[in-house]
């Protein structure tokens, strides 16, 4: 088969479409013929040499895919060759085939075509596990989403609105904010021109956000704490703004707030399987009903992964970028 390989870390040109050995479905795995994958920030970090796949995962980038099952490994039941699926991966989505642990498989939801389904697994699992399973967003609460026009952001807006929460977002510029509004965002904050702490406080009568989904890390840590409501929960899922920052523990205590930080890729298989099962139970019916939709900016042939990475790094897109076979 062919896959996108990374012989040496570097820029987008380090991504090379090359012939590689075929994967084999092991115990509890299925082999999927890939129709599409999606581009994530983690893929950029892997390309740059900063984010290796977890032990036992495929060495090729790609944290999600869609496609058709072509073989079943030992011990697999409940799935059949030919089933159309999408999957959460530890790696290997940028390839013609990938072996997937059965607990990380999802059926392609009703109303979504096979290629577009590749835009769902990583963002849905990330948002559902952090905003709902960990931070416990409830109806009537306010969620602040940083990077509202990203793949994660566009999904977080829709899921929060679907459960009856109010959503504030930060994004860069009126065009991105307009797309966030179309998806249901209630409070639109241009981080280039506005102070998100002041805007969130103003929008909530001084109370602050009950839950914040943050991709920036260190750069926003102190301001996120300022923007949190009493009993608020800050979920950190990205470090685009650095890894080290000072924290006023007194302010954290005064607000009785909580800070969590998670990554999805390195979690044990049983934890990933539990998240995928929760997504299938709670989110797939919303997708099938048309209340939650994948937001796709555009697609590239898999061999043009370098150009897809350049587009992602330019931050000119809204939603997800796909790579297709």
C-alpha cells in the first residue's frame, strides 16, 4: 500500500507519499480500506518531530479515518467485511489501509457520506470527553470555546447548543465569527480586537463562563481563570500558546474552580473505547437527526498532504480539512 511517511522531521515537504508494508489486523482489530482522513494539529506536531505516536500505533500521521472494513482480526464480532465505518486512531490515517482496534470503530452515521465521516471521530471524541464527560457541561450553563472556527470549535458549538447550553466563542476576524454564529454561537469575540474576559463577563452579567474549552494553554491560563464563573471548569486540550505559566491558586480556591488537561491519542485502549461508546450513544443520534453536522472546509488528495498542512497552518480555514484516497 501507500502512505504518507515522515523520514525526517520538518516542514510540510517532509510529508512523502511512499510505498510501505501493508498492515495486518491483530487480535481485536479490523483492517479498514481508507476512503478519507482528516488533518489535525497533532499531525503537524508529529511532522515537526514533537509528537510521536503511542507505542504500538502506526508510525504514519492521521488520527481519524473513514472507509470500509476489508478484514477482521481474531476475536472480532459485531462487524462485517464491507461495513462502512469511521474510526478514532492512534496513527495511520494518512494511508490506504489501517488496522483499527474494534473499540475505536463507529458506523458512518445516517445522513453523512463516507468521505465526510472522516471529519467526525477526533473532534467529536475530544469535545464529548472533555466538555461533557470531564467538565460536565449542563443545560443553561455557558461554554466559552477558544478557536470557535476550528474543527474542535465548530463541533463544540453544535454539541453545546444541542444540550441547551449558551456558547461564547473567540475567533480571528468577522468572517470566522459569522460562521460560528451560523452554527449557533451566542457571544462572538474577536480575540484580535476584544478582551475575551471582559466580553464573557459582560455577556453573563458578571458571572463568567461555567466551562472553558481551551487550545492555547499557558498564554491564556491566567485570563481563563479570570473568565471562569464560581464552580467553573477549565478544560485544556491544546498548547498553542505555550506549556508553562504561573497560576494564582488563591483565585482558583476563591472560585472553587477546576482545571483539567487531557490528550486523547495516548490514552489506553479501554479509555478510548469508553469515549467512543459514549459518542455513539449520545452524539450519533444528534448527527442522524441533522442537529449536529461535520463542518468541512475542503479536501485534498492524500498525496497532497503537504498542501493541506500549509492550509491548516495558515489558519484561513473554518472546520476540518480532509485528505481523500
